[in-house]
C-alpha cells in the first residue's frame, strides 16, 4: 500500500476535513456518459505498487507534465493540445471540473492526458524520483483564514515531494491573485536550496508567461479588480 501517513505537520487531518466536504455537483448527461465510458480509461488509481508513469501513456518516453488543481481544465486542455509530444497528468478532486475536462479531452481527441481525482499529495507521493519535466499550480485555493493556512497547497511537505519529482532544471509555475499567498509562496520557496527563483527584471512576477492565457479563476479575479503574480521556480 502506498504510504500516506508520513510525518506531515498535521496536514493529513486538515486535508481529510477538506476532501470530506467535496461537492456533489451533478454532471450533465453528456459529462456523465464520459465519466462512465472515458474516465475508466484515463483515470489514475493508486493501487498497491508505486506508480510507473511509463505504463500510463502511449508515448512512454515523452516528458511528463503535471497540473495540480486544474479547475475547469482550460489550461490543461490547451497545453495538452498544443504539446502532443508531451504527456500530462491533471489532478482535480471536484467533480464539476473533472466533467468539464472530460468534455475537452473528448472534443479534442486528446490521448496524452491522464486524470487523478483525489488529493494531489497522494499522487506526488506515488510517483518516482525525477519523473516530472514541469509542474503547474495555478491559482491554488488561498485559504485566507490563518487557522486554515495549513491547507494551503504550498507547504514544506508538498514542496519536498515536488523537489523529489522534478527533473534538474524543470520549471515549477505558480500563479496567484492573492497578495498574501504570493508572499507565502516566496517565503516558502526562497528559503529552499533545491529551487532557484531568478526573475530577469523587477516586474517579471507581475507579467504573465509568454504562452499564457488566463484561466477561468484568473478571469474572475480580473473582473473583481485583482491582478496576478506569476512565479517560475526551477529545480536545481
Ligand atoms: C481556485 S481553483 C483554481 C482552478 C484553476 N487552476 C483555475 O485557475 O481556474 C483551485 C483548484 O484546486 C483544486 N485543489 C485544491 N486542493 C487540491 C489538492 N490537494 N489536489 C488537487 N487539486 C486541489 C480545487 O478543487 C480547485 O479546483
């Protein structure tokens, strides 16, 4: 069985509380059909053994990208379509997001995407060392109340796992529209000696990436008058 209970600063209990309250949103009939017929072919389930990404994709040698919390899947689907020479794993526990992503996979005939719908931390723990060529964490839930900060996805446990998984030189992208979360991200990242953050100019973390299109969450933030931070960290 994959070990899920390593020392984690109390995170596991926090996460159980969160995932226990997952939405019971109803899928459309089309999404339900895709959930029944397509999802079993592309869903990653963690079983007894550690996960071997080479067994998941037709092109086992292609670089593997990971998106954590893909929401409605706009970014994941766009990147998977634009990069057929890469493989993608998307993690999203909420059923409405999974339904939307399945519809995009079906519409675009994507065969380079696999989905995981539990807490991404379990997937991180199951993947082998240096198996990931790039990772995206776009608009993670900000958990503004101090007592909920432990639920923030960026923390020493998840960063330790990402550090283990990312190949040397791999990029880890983080976007947020919340000032306090941006400060939190930098406070956690700059103290680490396994990632580098070297913006080329002072405004870099306020300018979107050149291949960027706003996600659904970012569009909402813009409508509400919040601009974003875009961080690129590189695994040493
Ligand atoms: C604020 S939304 C952003 C969604 C999307 N990235 C966007 O920019 O539109 C954060 C997403 O992260 C997902 N999420 C939160 N915790 C997660 C976890 N531990 N593992 C995987 N996904 C998670 C939530 O379900 C939610 O869809």
